[in-house]
């Protein structure tokens, strides 16, 4: 029996992606995933289109496109490793984080996370993400300390091989489920006899 509900975002990890192209074929590798502590919320909207072609007075053909997702990840504080490895900030000799306006291609990464379920946590991986710099904001404390959060705007694009995301299902094997946050899950194609 599978889950009936999902709740409670937790266990957010990111792993930098590298794409190598040999003879027109892409190979994707990921570094070991690192945890992003302090998950608050994640909201990703699907992107794509639902186009139709009218002929003979009816919808003759309909095509859906999957252009990935976009939205926000809200966390307690963006970790320093994420700032240097993904947002490309630099540490100077005094270990001060420096942000420059050098325009470079964004670092792509996989984002993994899970939602609790009434039976078993549902684990997700988004294969090809990029993130923008978080907004700088804070408030003055009055009578109590209220932590401020940081928000990353994410774009999830399809990889060049078409993969966008994967998630665990009702019958996911324990091998795939248990290793979810130690390596980025690689899809295993179904072979037919």
C-alpha cells in the first residue's frame, strides 16, 4: 500500500553536475551530494505547453512539452559550500566570501529532497538545476528573536538526454531507496524481451 498524503519537507541535498560530450553523446556525472540544512519550503511550478492543432472542426492533434520547473527553495541559511561551489562566490586570503559581477555560465546541479508520507518518505531528484543569488534581507528584533530565512530561485531544465526528475514510488527497491542521498540516482532503462 502506498502513501495517501505527503508533508514535511526535509533532507535537501545538492550535487554539482558535469556533462561531457563524446561523439555527440552526453555523459553526466555528479559529485557526492552535500546536505543543505534548514529546509523551510520548496515550491516548484511546472513549465511547458499544451499545444493543439485544429482540423476538421476538432482538436486533431495535441502535444505536451515538458520544459522543467521553476520556483523557490527557502532555507534557514545558504551554506558556504553552496555559495562557493554553485553560486561561484570566492574566498579571499582572509576567508571572506567575495561576490563579483563576472559573468559565467551557471553551475548545474542535482537537487534531492524528501517529503514525509503516511507510509514512507517520498524521495525526489531534479537532475539539472541552476540557482540565482539569494536576496539580502533581515529585520530588527523587537521582543523576541525571529529567524530570517534565505530564498534561492531555482530553474530545473531537462538534461540534454531528456531527463528532468525522478521520485521514489510505492514499490521502489530498497537498493534505490536507501542510496538516494549518497549518490544521484541514475535511471535504469526497462528492457523488453
